[in-house]
C-alpha cells in the first residue's frame, strides 16, 4: 500500500506524487509483562490475547517534478502546510486500487534544497498515527429486524474492530436484549423498558451506553466480569446472535469500519 493523499476524503485530499516514492513504517505490538514475584519468569498480563497495538510513525519520501519552477514551488508549499492542518485522514492506495485511511498528523517535513535544482525537489515527511490501524474506505453496516438464534455474520480486515450497536424500537415496548458472539468470546445484555420511537446505542470504541432521554444508561447494561472491551470483531470476521424480549417490532444495526494493519 502506497501513502497517497492527505485530507478529509479521497476525492478532495491533496495527492502525493509516486515519482521516486518510498514509504516506510512498522506495526508493533510489544509485550506487556512483569517479573513474577522473585522468580525468573514473567507474568503475561494479556494472557492468551494479543498485546495492544502501539502508535506508528510513517516516513514518506517522494520527488516533486515539473517543467516549470513555479509549479514545483507551489506544490512544495502545499506539502509543507500539512503540518499546520492537525489531525486528518492519511490515505493509502492498495494494489487493487481500493483505498484505506488512518487518523494521522504530519509531524515533520524536510525539503532538501540543492543548487540549480529548479525543476525537481525531493520531499520527505513523517506522519504520526496514534491508533496504529488503517480503516476501510466505507463503513460497514448490517441490520436485523427479527429476533432468534439464526445468527448473522460480519466481515473484517486484519485487526480487531470495535463496533457500534444501535437498537431502535418501532412499535410496542422492548424489555431486554442480548447480543452474543457465537464463539463465546463476549456477550452483552441490556435490561430496561425501551418504548416506541426510542433507541439504545452501545459504542465499543468509546464505552458509551445511551438510551433515548438517558445519556448514561450503564446501570441497565450487564457485561461479564473480565470482558474488556465490551464487544469486538476479530480479524476476518465472525457471527453473532441477537435475542430481544418484549412485545415490539425493532430495527437493530451493527456498524463498523474494516480494520487493517
């Protein structure tokens, strides 16, 4: 994947040349461990789970070329402005021409001036990605309008995704619902009356739980001891079950971004 653009959307982001381009970064997940008492071994805090990802820094180099020196100067100035734009989307171009993006800040720009270098200009820059992950261009969404244990499957990329689950009651009253991952990795139960035209929103990334009119509805949510985060989608994807109690019709939606290293 080539680092290709920087800006809020692919079509409007500032494009970076592919001439003599080189991108360099490493995704790391270092151990979180400590010495076990006075013994020679180590205590692994993650157990059988992967270690958390660390932020990454991407080094990007390319060559600005033109038949007009003024055009070269203009493009170089536009790249130097990256540092003043704060957090924005850094876009990557994959081999199949699909796009991925990551939240990033430009933290360094280096333009190496040389005598008589009028029509070419080498630029190097660095981007800081605090999350350490890339996202697919389009948000994924799957909706259920019936209850039961038939299961439904969602896809994902090469790293864990933390979805948002929204359940909207259309008619009647819901008394509870349970969302369960079929591999028994996690489960969530929400127990409280939800009337027509109300909704419950669970955000696994921000650990927020809201019901219409109740911005902090954590007291109605049951999460098993030791289950952290609340819910997640494994690399490649997985299947879920949704069970709803009460006399109601509803629409439940699970949304997430495909997540990649």
